[in-house]
C-alpha cells in the first residue's frame, strides 16, 4: 500500500489513460451526486456534503490504479466516482497506475488459487 500512497502524493507520477471497463473496485458503492459532478466537471474535484472527499484530500487529486504485474487486473484504489463517470460517458479514465505484487495476490484470491 505504500506504493499507492507514494503515487497518490507524487505530483510527478505519470498519468495514464485507463479503460474504466477494466477496473475492479475496493469501494462498495458510489454516491449519485459525486458521479453526477464528474459527468459535468471531470477535471474539478468534488467535495461531498461531509467534506471527506474535498480537493485537499490527496487521494482525490488523481485516481490511483493498482495493477497486477502481468497487467491482467486493474484495481482502483481511489477515484471511484471519476471512474464511474468515465464508464457512463464512454471515456477513458486519467489515472496514476502502480504495478505490484499486492494486486497479484488479490487477483489469485479472486480466482481461487
């Protein structure tokens, strides 16, 4: 998880286009207002009513994707609302991609290995 945190806080980490159809999620749901916001304002951060996901929250600056080393699975760690908006609008998601073994272990568990 340190790799994800480093990528989220590193302003120079490269941003890549990711197909939102390829994503697995870690967050169980999204709120309609957040998705609606990103459908109309894809480059502007969304602050929910509780202020938990405001523009000053590091994880809300740019979505972060954790990818298996073999590239088979993309696990979205932050940016679920933006990813949902990209999926609904048929757009690619701009995200920071981090590769590592943690995602490989997650993929193996999901496959029953």
